[in-house]
């Protein structure tokens, strides 16, 4: 499995260099196509996808790859014992305005050739392309944080743990009148009364990363426009649910722990997502 993590690490370095050494207007320009989720695909989405697919396809222990930018799973080796899924470039609406984007990934161990749910994950993580490039990797034991320094990822914090309580909530309040579940508006009002502030970057990687480091509550609930939610289970929600569990936080689809949601038939299945510290999650759970 370390072989897979090493390759993901080097792919993220290539993507980081591409972002740092290219015209962000060009990278953020439309590729004149839509992905299976109906999103406008940006040039950088496709370039990042090609880098990861090319590098990961060389690994014999990988059975198949799943990507936000590919309609179907890409099968590699019948004898492979792992499936690797990734969002090659998360937050692509922020590329051309030079706001933090990222890559999200999860490594699933097949059991008798199948994946049951998010509990099949053996490692997950994300890379942040911001002021600095940082890589966060969670395995069964702990979560470590690395920073790209002189073209090498160096450990800057090991065994990350989320605070029990934060002071920031993150949710796109522009949707508050079309949320399907009344609890989200009640929670927002409850946290405002407790003098919480709010942040919404619009890149899941950035909003979730801040929530891990500062504590608090992040959510993208289903709504009248996105009745199943907007965030994809396989390569966005499951990976963060695994990471939040390892840092001592909570994840949910509004009903159950995201890791216990059955593996979807549609690999681009969307879901409501909650990622949170204990204090805010307890308030939400009792609404
Ligand atoms: P992609 O950029 O990978 O398609 O991800 C979707 C996303 O950008 C998330 O990163 C983010 O949390 C959400 O959509 C923002 O949605 P909205 O623009 O509706 O606030």
C-alpha cells in the first residue's frame, strides 16, 4: 500500500508545480465538456486526472481506479487487491481566482473482490494547493500532515487531532431556503447565538482542512436543486469521513456515519455530508 501512497505523493507534486508554473486563467478555462456530475470541466481537472491515472496505472496491486472525471471505473489488474478513487482537482470553481484547490483520494481494500462501504478504506487523504502545498494522509492508526519544502514533502505535524469544539461553521447559506432538512437552519441560528463566525471557501478540501485544524462544523446538505446533495460519496465524502474518524471528529449523511453508507451502484453517487467536532455534532444530533 505504501507504493500507492508514494505514487500519489509524487503525482501531487507534479500537480502543484503545474499550478504554480502555469497561467491560472488558462488552467481555469473551460475544457468545453461536462463530467458525469454535470460540472463544467476545467483544463486543470483533466490535466490532474491524466497525471494521477498515468502514474497509478503502473502499480500491479491496484485492481481499478475511480475518478470524478471518468464516467466508469478503469480496470487495471484482475489480481489487484486495492481500488483507488480520487477527485483529481477539488474546488475547480476556484482555479482561475487563485483560491485553494486540492486533490482528494482514498485507497479501498477489496474483500473477496468487492467493496461493502467506507469501512473498506485502508488509507485516505488530500493535498492542498494553497499558499503552500500540504499533504494530509490518514491510515488506520493516525493522521499526519506534510508540507512541500524544496520539492519534498516533510512531516510538519503528526497524529493530528480535532478540537472538541470550534468557533466556525461552514455551509453555503445561499441555499438555506432550499435545504431539505430544517435542522441545518436551526443549527446555524444556534451557533450564531453562540457567537460562532462563518467561512465558506467553496473548496471542500479547504473548508474541511480548516475544520480539522480549528474545529467546528462543515456541511453540504441536500437541497431542492441537489436533492441527493452535491458532494460525491466515493472520492469526496468517504475519504473525509475516514480522515475525520481518525482525527477524533464526526461524519454523517444526516442520518448515519458516512463510512457505514452502503457502497453505491453509481460510482458518482452524491450525498449530504457533515464533518464536525463533537460539540457541534451533538447539538445537531439533538435537534
Ligand atoms: P468539485 O470542485 O470537485 O466539483 O467539488 C465540488 C465543490 O466545489 C466542493 O469542493 C465544494 O465544497 C462545493 O462544490 C461548493 O459548492 P457551491 O459552489 O454550491 O458552494
